[in-house]
C-alpha cells in the first residue's frame, strides 16, 4: 500500500528543476517563437500607452521564462509607467542581473530612484549607466538620457 507521506511532493522537484535553469516554457513545451509573438504584443501595448495590458503580458512572459532580460525589462518599465516604483525597482534589479552589457534596466532604476526622491542612488545608477553603456547596443541613447538626468539631479 502506498503511503502518501513516502511520496515526493512536486514542490521540491519543481524548485530543483528551476534551480538547475529549467523554465516553465520548457515544462509546458512552448516554442520560443510563440513567446516572441507574445512579446511583440506586449511591446506594442507598452508603446501605445496601454501599460496595464503590457504589464499583464510581460508578467506572464516572466513566469514562462525567468531567464529573459527583455521580459523583465518590459515588466519593470510597465510598473514604472504605472507609478509602482518599489515594484519596478525590484523587477529592474532582477533584470539588471540578466542584462549583460545593456544599461536599460539601470536607467529605469535611476528614474525610479528619482521618483521616490532617493537622489544618491539615482546618481550612482546614472553613473553606472554611463560606464556600462559604452559597450551597449543602445549605448548612445542611454548615455544621452543618463547625462540629461544627471543635469536634472544637479539642479
């Protein structure tokens, strides 16, 4: 007779799978092309000012693949646009850990710090943007924005 106490709970198995780099998209057998199509919808919603819609879609993408920088960047920026600055900071900090050389998450964090009147942290983040953006794909745009925001802080 099987004793339920002797059976493994799915929670430890799930956590072990995630800790080894597994994702929900793999468990659900979802193709990357499907996630790319969903991302395009989220990006379009964000760019059209439908931040609540984009937030929901980016959150879903983050759940399906917690290793994608662009998903967490999108989620953090949507949270920022909805004035959820503390949540945006946490999300963008996670995104920054996935960022490689991109400085977009740092720039978003600096904007959040400015909104919640944490000038010193904002200044540090902006200086980090200037350093990192030298090797970034969006380097020139991020550097210009960081310089403009540093001037605003100095006033």
